[in-house]
């Protein structure tokens, strides 16, 4: 089973909503074969899609492009935005991973808007060393539904919902 923990970066919790959820973007990046980019977290055996928090005063699309660059080194000219989930998708952290912020608010989990992107650049454009602290140490292309089976248990349902909502948009690409 994959080991998961709140990193120092996520423990900073830039903002939480009134219910204790951190606004976040998730990124499903596909190639011309409709495989998706799957990345391994540094120093762990845990694999996931790129994702990250939305900063105060930052639009979800801005956060998506920032996280895309910080985590996998891609610029807007390397990708085409295909679609986005209509609503926030939520996941709760298991109780052993929950934290209380400096302001005393309980960090319950994440609420995410998921973006479906197509790589229009090349595989060589993917770089894992663009952020101030790399999050990933390896990546690969995998079949579209494989991440639902392989992601840590508490994220499985949000991955299933995001991929289910976004999948119809792959057929027109």
C-alpha cells in the first residue's frame, strides 16, 4: 500500500473554504493515444496525477497552468485544454492525515476542479525539475483508467468521478 503524508508544502495550506477543504486543481494530461501522464512522488512509491492548491486571488485556470509548469515543466504552448469538470469534486483525508491550520481551522481534505489537457508538444518537453522543490521523480504514460486502480485509496472515488466526466471529451480529439 502506498504511503501518503501531508508534505511541508501542502501543510502551509494557503486557504481553506469554510468547511475545511483546500481548493485545488487536478490535471489529466493525455497524449495522442489517449494515455495519461502518471507521475511518482519524490522519495515515495506513490503515483498520482499532477495537482495543486489554488492560491488566494488565483483563478483555477491560472493555478492549473502554474501547477503544470511547477510539477511537469509544461508551458501553455505545450498543451491544449480540452475540458474541465463542471463542479468541485471532494475527497476527505483519513483522520490520521488531517491537520489543524495555524488559524485553528481543521483541514478536512481537498475540493478539486479537474482539467483534461492534451500534450501538443513532445515527451521531451516534460521536465520534473522546474519547481523550487520537485514533487515528482519519474513519470510514464498509462492507460486512461489505470490510475483509478493504482492511486491511494482515499483518492480513488474522486479519480473515478473526474475521469468519468472527462472521458467523453477524448472521443472528439
